[in-house]
């Protein structure tokens, strides 16, 4: 937010001041086939109030919007261009997930190097004392045995 926006916010003569939205990045999965589709989606989102940048990646079928925007409004605007199958980006990079081939994680339609963002892909957080006891006796580290 620039200095002029800051001054305008305080000098604006209105009875009700709206809380400013926070800067965020919205990623949307939308199938883009041609230059016309790309241009139509890009122009529709770029004309929204609060949008700072719009990036369209046709290879990944992803639209990335940065700015002071509401994610649901961005999705609604993309759908209004005729892209009814648009949805929020459901994928994360494959190297982040511990179990990329677990049930429900691997998706054939996902772009290369991405898997679906689900809970089964991450190990359960357990505070089991058995794991700590096993580390006391290690054949790999001779100094690890603290009992003897």
C-alpha cells in the first residue's frame, strides 16, 4: 500500500470506513486452451479492484492473482468468463509430501511434480515415547548408548 493510498484512506470523508483487505495470493486451477481464453481470463481478473498482478501459466492450467482481493470474488470472476470448471489450486509440490503415493494423494490429472493437498500425505504427529527409547541404542553411533 503506497503513501497516497494511506493518505487517501485518512482524508476520505465517509461515515463508514471499510477495513482494508490484506495482501494475498490466490491460485486458481482453470483449463486454458488458447490465447483468447488466456486474454479473457487475464483481463477479467486484472480489472478487479485491488489486483496488483495476474500471472497465467497455460502449461500448468493455473492463474495466480496477487493483491488486496477476496479469493471467492476472484474465483467467481474467473467462472464468469465461461470457465465453469475453475477451482482453487488443489496441488502442492511433490517433494513436500512424505507419502506422495498414498491413497487420495496421487492424482493422474495433476501437473508434473505436483500431488493433491490432502492430510494422508503427511505423517501423523505422534509423541510416542517408544521412538525416543529406540534412539538410545544405535549400532550406527557407538556413543549413543547412554545406559552402558
